[in-house]
C-alpha cells in the first residue's frame, strides 16, 4: 500500500506566490524573475512531499491563476481577441484571467464560477466556431521535466476531457464539434509525457460526481471510448472528488485505465459502490484523508473502511486537492490542547504515512494517540444555545406581511427613483487601512485613534457617494478584515488562525475561521459604525451583514454536529444583530449570502433533502422578525443560480443583488421564465478585473437587463464589493455606473 495526494497548495507557506505575482502585475519585477520564483517554489514543494514520504507525487497542479484556465490555454482555447493582443504568452494568459486595458488593446476577463461545492473559483473556457484545438503551451511538460531533473518522477495532473467539455461555454457550437480534435490533443499530451519518462497521468474528472444521465452520460462514454481507443503507453488515473460516481461506476471500472480515484468523504455511496466490487487489475486511489477540512483524521474509522474494501491494490490518498486547506499548523499559535485536533496540508501528509504504517502493522503509538484524541467529546454544548434552538417553532421562520404588501409599504417609506443605485458594501481596503487596523490590533494606537481613523474614512466615502448621486449608501466596511472572519471574531464559538490562508481565485486568498463550539452573540457587532454612518447623511445607509449559510460555508465547519444545527446557531446570532440594527434606525439591511450555492449537493436529487430544506429556512430565521418597513437585501456572487431560483425566491428577501456581468447576464432569461418576484440588482460590471467600464458599456448592460426584467424591479450596482480594487479604478467605475444609471433613468422615464 502506497500514498499519494491529488494536489498541493500552490500559494506557498506564506503566500509567496501571491505577493510575487502581484509585483509582476505592478511592473516591479520582470517576467523572468516571476518564472524563476515559481520554479523555485515548485522545487520546494516537491522536495517537501518527497521528504514527507509521499510515494506518488503530482506535478502540474501548480498554477499562476487556475488549472482549468491552464488546461484551456494548453489546448489553444483562447478567444481571437486575446490571441491578437500584442502581449507575451504569459500576459495573454493573465489577460484571460484578469482582463486587459492598455496601449496594446482591451479585453474583458473570462467568466469566473465556483469550482463545484468549494470557495475556489475557476475561469470558464470559451469555445467558438473557429476555435482550433491544438497544443499551445509546454507547461505540463516543463514542470514534469523540472521535477525529473530533481530526481523526482511525478504524476502530471490535468483537467480531464469530460470535465473540460462540461465546464466550457459554447458559442454557436457544441461539445461534439470539438471532441475529435480535443481527444487528439490529449493523446498527444500522453505521448509526449511518455517520451519524457512519465509513468502515470492524472485526469481530474470531478464532473463525474454530478448527475450523469442522458446526453451527458453519452458524452462521457464517447469521450473515453475515443480517448482510450488505442491503449496509451502511459498509465491513466481517472481522479474524481467532491462526491460519488453512482451514475457511471460500472462503466468507470470497466474502462481500460490503470487507476481510479474516489472520494470517501463527500462520496455518500462511494464505500457501497466499491464494496460491490472493484477490478483486481486496477489501482484504487482511496480518498480517505479529508482535503477540504482541517480536523484530524479518525484513524480507526479509516482503517475499518480500508479493511472493508475488496480492492486488491490501494493507494491511500486525499479526498481532493489540498489547495482547499492552509499550508501547515506549525505556523499557528493555538494552545497545544487545541492544536492537536487540527491537520492542515503538511499534517495531512503525516496522516497518510501514519495510516500506511498502521495498515502495515506498525505505528501502534500513533494509533493509540489518535484513539485518545477521539475518545471523548471535544467541547461541551452551550445550554443557552441548545435551549434557544429547541424552542423554535414554524412561525419563527416566516416573515409577515407578504412580499407584495411589504413592497408597497417600502415604496412609500423610501421614495427611491426608478433604477435606484447602490454598491454591494465594501470599498477599497488600501494599504493604509490594513496597516492602521494591524497597528490597532497590536495596541500601537489607542481605541480613540483607531475610531477617528475609521470615522474619517466613512465620512470621506459617504460624501463621495453623495457627490456622485448614489441613492442608497454604504459605510465601506473599513473596520472589517473579511466578511466572515470579522463576524466570527465577534461571536462565541470561533477560533482564528494566524496564517491559515487558502486560495479563492488567482492571487486572492481567504483565511476561513474555525467553528470550534456552539455559536452565539453576546454584544452588537455592526451597530456602532452603521449608526455612525447613518448619522452623517440624510440618505439611507445600508446595514451590512453576512448571512448564516455563508458564514458556515466560508468557515471550517465542525464535524461533531450537523451543518444544519451549526447554521441555525449562527442564524440566531445574526438575527440578534438584525434586530439591533433595526432598533437603532437602520432601515435597509443587506444580509449577504454569497456562498449559498457553494455547499449545494452536486446531485439535484440531494438538493432539498440534504441542504436547501435547512439552508433557506436559516436565512428566513435571520430576518423573520423585522418590521414591514425594513427592507431586507441579500447578495450572491460567482455561482450558477438559474436552477435554484425558486429556492432563492423562498428566502423572502425584498431585494437581491447578484453577480451577472462576468457570466454574461445569463441569469436574466431564468428570472424572466421564473416570473421572479423579488427586486433584483444584476451586477452591471465586473469588479474582479482592474478594467474600468465606460458609461456607454454600462448603459448597454442596463438596457440588456431591462429587456428581460421590469424596470420597477431593477437596481443598479456593481457585481460584488469593491474591497479588492484600488481607489482610482473603484471610484471611476462607480462614477460611470451612476452616470449611466441617470442617463438610462431619463430615457425610461419618458416611456413610463
């Protein structure tokens, strides 16, 4: 029995890749310096894996931005308007990821969506009629050779053809039209890697854990029938994760491949499927160490599972890539009694080796130590929290009066113009803001000095919003480090890492808090700065909160209680905050549920029974007790919402804003078909790109929205918060938004 992993964090132990790449974007280092740095980082990680004793080490899991983008770039899936830019290949790659506006051209970034049920984002490949599939890049070959030169023979990793075809967007064509050329491209990759000395290649096929029926099932069969028509000289590992492969299991194990990787954590039926039979001539890469959470593995449960499997050849592996967890627990300062419960990426390597040794009849000490860790409850329940949950009734989840009645009341209450304008909440977190917050945290400045700084920023940005004519203002969230961590720091039951960064997209990292025990709120969190902001203006200022489902999904959740129970605890804590904001004169409250879709089961048959039946009521619980005059907003971003619109409507908010610009406003047709009742704010430009949209461009987007959504239901806003943008680009973009909205407002007034 050997060990392996699916992938390793690429941002570096101290986010070195982020900082170095951003230096390149700012023209502070050359392309050669960036490439040399990346090569050194890969070397460091391969040697770390080797020294940890991992037997089968992956390569090409490194990326400057996203591995789906890497795969599309490898096969020349690049729009002509990017190909034609007078840029280096690396800068064309970054233009696809970030957009480009400069003296060498102008292009928007590719659409970006959530990677299955994670907080990682992938770039959506765009395939046109004239897209010519061919090898366009040598990255996968270069990185294999780099490792080989170090004396390490790796297993190159690439997004598999079925998943690549399924995730791509098509313009006047279908997957079948490029299938032959794409398969030829993969086969050429196989051959080149074989000639270099590669023994295995890993094809990541997470799409296989979704519903694979009908045309999709036929596409899967066609892809692998052609791909494996001639036995390749290299061993193929089909690697799945984030669920089980119940729809295709029998076909999968019959394929002429050398290995199959399955997820035993999120795959509800994986053990059952394997126990029904697994071929002796294939290797089972068993994902038994959780790659998405930070708790220690229960060795006895894992050993019992492995011993129950009939597979003859087993490789112990992670359930998914380790890019979804922080680098190492060694950089943290938790007390020993707390620290012993956690395993970050490096520690999961140790878990794999210890499990391997235990299964080989060794490491009794590690087994005993692990057994002691799980011999008693980690935390005691909070009686007050438990009593509050037990006292909930059905009425606690229903807001009165109806949405339609509230809309009439709120229209009179706020008297907003048609196409009201606002932003999503945050304004740029400049170096000065972050530095001042850090100085306050280190007690280098007093509370009064810190408050004066925050108040000054709020006043400055409120005045700017008034000057450009926004209708509903925000205070900017300068006091907040992160939309989830900030709330966790003010709730009971949370722990926080010092360096627990994980990649969200590109160079953007997040530091998820850890839900350690029962969650509750013992004092107001946002009232101070929301009420201060409202006192500085006659216009309405939104209160800004993060919703319970997003707080759970963007934290490392407990594994000793259900996610439903944990979310309900958080919902009650945020309900307290909503009612305090309302009591203090905040009349519009935005409760962000950016991550609602994130933990939705990948199979539609499980959506309600396993998730939506408790996630939607948790949101309703947060706002069910507010007055009819109080307007509840929510916000969602970078997920596919079209197929859960009935559930979103059932959240019973008054207004929803959502990312739409980077997904080409595709949700508008669904809103129209669903006869969506809520007021909506489809994002009119992409804030994740430094590119500044023009007034005319935004006007065009607004008109597209009005073609599908009644004007009286439309709000105008960016597609997400402006925290990550620079001041100049943020202000210029929002000023253009305000101007565009006013001009379109004047046009439509004549029609009303």
